C-alpha cells in the first residue's frame, strides 16, 4: 500500500488478493504479479571490481576532509584551534556523523546487511549507508548537526532556520540506487530514502513525501519495525550484487 507495487507470493490466492487490494488502490493499478525469482549468485568479480563490504562508515568523507586539509594544513589547523567553520571542518563533522550512524547499524540483528561509503558513478558521489534486509532496501543519507535544530515539512527541511536540499538529494539517491540495483539483479528493486539526523533536535510539521526523516537515536528501532517486504533469498541476492563496485559504476556503451 505504500509503494503501489502489487506482490503476490502464492498464486492460489490471486483472486482474493486482487479483490482486497482493489479496495485500497486505484483501479488503474496492475494486477498482482508473483515475486520474481531471486537472481543467481553473481559471477566472480571482474578484474577491476572492488568488494565494498569491507568499507568502513565515513570512509569517503574522511578522505575528502584529509584532501582539503592537505591543501592548506596550517590554515586549517589554526581554524580548528580557533573554532572557525571551514570546508575542512564540514567534511570532518560529516564523517563523525557517519561513524556514529555506522555504529548503530553494526548492532542490527541478523538478517540485515549493511554497506558503507558506497561510491556511485565517476564523479565522487557516494551513498553513506545502504541497508538491505527483509524489511526492504534503504539508502541512508546522514547529516550531522551537533546542537542544531531541524524543522521538517512536506516539501522542505530547515536546519537552524536555513533551507536545505537534503530531501531532494535523498530522493535522487534512492531513485538512482533503485535503477542500478534493478539492472544488476534482473528484477525491480524498490529503494526507500532515509535521511538520518545526528546531533540535532527534530520538530515536524508534516512528514516529507518520499523520504523518511529519522534521528540517529531511533534508527535501529525504526528499521526493526519495518514490515517485511523481501524474502530472505531476494534480500541476499540484492546484497550480493550491491557489494561489488561494478554495480554502481556500470560501463557505458
């Protein structure tokens, strides 16, 4: 009912299923379809493919902070001592937020799989965390605002009174992940966008469309309570494709 995708696991109940679903979804919805067979185990990775399963949380952001710091080491050191907000500080604080969220994800129960710092494309983009389990597939976009105030509405998210592009970016990230994973496994993979707020108080007017806004403190409980959307076999198949870098940077024709 949330995604608009009709999924039927047992064909003998198709008539009853369609009748009940029709009461809740628009008439234009397609008829139910059986769950696609999970993809076979992936072939051995190509010579250039990298297994992302060992990536640590915050890896990409830490690397960017180090790169910026190396460009002007003295200036960045003085700015850090004086408490001046710089680009280097922004990357460093962001990395700490991802590490904090990574520790929460490390405590998820069996059945959940997590990939951190997933590089996407060839322009330096990455997914902070990709979470896969019976409850579905989620891209987690982590934002760390120590002592900040976050205000959420249907179409806008503000931090300390300033509008951000967090919602738009989170939606784009999940949609892109859905396309790439679907192409890799051979069946449609729905990916939900999650914006994880670390270190800030959250107040809500409305829930934003297409993005779950969750604090770091409740993230584990929120994931544990997600309704079952995937079989264990499908979740494993998606993870086995997601872990290879070639899935996220497919060759162009």
